[in-house]
C-alpha cells in the first residue's frame, strides 16, 4: 500500500446539479462533517470542489439562502480543486499541495486514479505523513553523519599511523648509525681490555713468585718472554690511545642517540600539556630531525629563523603539520634540491614558510590540494589526507595554511598561527 493510499477516504462525491441548499444539508451529516470541502464529480471525473467556508458564507449573508440556495453548486464551486493521482509519490504530492493550496487552509485534496475519482485526502494527514518522513530522513541523516564521522576518524587515524610509520622508520635509521659504531667500539674496547687483562695477569703472577722467592730463573725468563710477546702484539702506548679514542667515539654516538630521543620526545610532546606556549623554531628543529632521513639524500635545508614570540597551540599537532610539509617537499624534489624554512611574525600572526625547489603543482590542482583524498602521487604512495589534516589543524587553531606553486619552479606553503590564544 502506498503512503497516499493509506490516507484515502472514499467519500461519496457531489453532483454539479445539486443545489447549495442540498450541500448545506449534506454538510450536517456526520460522514461529511470532518471535511473542509466536498468533491464535485461529473461522469466519474472531478470537476470542482465546494468548501464548507463557501457554503457558510452564502448562508450568513442577508437573504443568502433565499437568493442562492436553489442555485446549482457548479455556479459557486471552485473549478480548480487540488487533485492528485494515486500513483504520485508523497514528495510529488507534497510539492504540488504546498505550491497550490490557499491560506488559510479551507480545502482538502481530491485523489484520482487514471483521472477517475476515488476519494478525498486530508491536508493535515498529508502534513503528518510528510513530517513523519522528515523525521525518519533526519534520523537516517544523523546516523549517516555519525558513520561519516567514525569513518573520517578512522581515516585520520590511518593517516597518522602512516606518518608514524614513516617517522619511526626514519628515526630507526638515524639511531642505527650511531648505535652501530657504539656497538663496534664496545667490541673493540673489550678485545683491547682482554689483552691488557692477560698481560696484567702474567705480570701479577711473575711479581707474586718474585716476592715469595719461589721463582727460579727459567720461570722468570718464560714470564718475561710472554710479557714481551703481549707487549709487542699490542703496545702500551697504542692501547692507551686506542682505548681513549674508542671511548670518545662511543660517548659521541651515545650523545647523538640521546639527542634523537630528546627531539623525538619534544616532537611528540607526550610529557607536556595538550596546549602550551611553544617556540615554533624549536618545533621545526624537532620535525627536521625526525624527517632528516627522508631529506638528507634529497635536499639541503636552509634555515632563516626570525626572532618570533611563543604561540599557544597544540605542539604535537603543529609538529604533524611541519613533518607533513617537510616530507612532501622532499618527495617533490627530483634529484637534489633545496628546502628553505623561514619564520617571522607580524602584529597578528607568526608565520612559518616551507619552500622547495621541486617539480611544483599544476594550477588546476591548487584549488583541490587541501581536499580529502586528493593526491597527485601514484596509487599506493599517498592517501590524500596529509594536507587535508594539516589544513584542518590550522583552522582549529584559528590559523591558515596557504600554498603557492608553479610547475618546474617549486612550491611554498605558509602556516600562520595567531598570537592570541585560539
């Protein structure tokens, strides 16, 4: 059963030849009392409708019943009633009724099938059905919105995990280099100390025999020969220098690892408040260290840091923007190039510019560069969410992320964060 058929009332229609007085009597009948108007049908097809208000207005006039009561109703009826077809959808009926109904509402609508009269429908019932449908549509829209939010959150998390994977790979590579020679130096130092230990053990044994007076000439000569052989193989002076150098190199490697870990902590800001006053120059240095593995084989970084005030922001989110801009700049450079970083401030904003000498972005792509899922990278090399997330982070901080680019000349992104707390 259609929604329109569910509100159909098979009301017996009027004939055009019936008089106004007859209609007045009919309107008093219980069956017709709840209708705003009555359909007028001729040979099975609706030709008009006469409203309760129209009949009452005729009877309320002085001598109205005497002058007009015997007139046929086709002379006073509305020749253009609201007529809808049973096969029309509720939306179509709703649009038609709202466009043609008169206010205040004094009529119902006539329902036909293939032009033949089948009954009457109440406008109030139609409004109720449309309100119910609107409620269902609103509920479905709300659920779809929640699903979209959930999907967006999952996609954002996926992009964060992808960035985290790149970051971890770069940090692991940066740590592996000093860790490798720290491990190698520890092995060499152990070998040298083993040799020193063996020679020291022979010297102590010889000394003990000499002190006790139990050593004979042959034992002394054998011990001295062994000491001479160990000394010849290693050399006292060389061993001391090598051990000192090994410990210096090891300390340098440990300092490098410590610096990487500290910068990683500063980059993630896991031990700090979600929002803090930070120096964007320091933030960018942390991002540079994390992205160094992706940059060092592609570009030389040129820093032009200005004397900028601290900004109230979420450091981990701003670092995410910096990391995205740096890795994108590195990916855009074919061969070797440069990445210039500039920071400065005006009366309202602190600005951070990242400019590369990469291949640039086509003009038709610039208007979509911050759209979710838009990417010019080959399939499998980008999600199209990095710049979109960066743009949203900037907006949430009441800031801006803008881009200018020309093919073959490179690209410049500028992040602007307000001096007042967002």
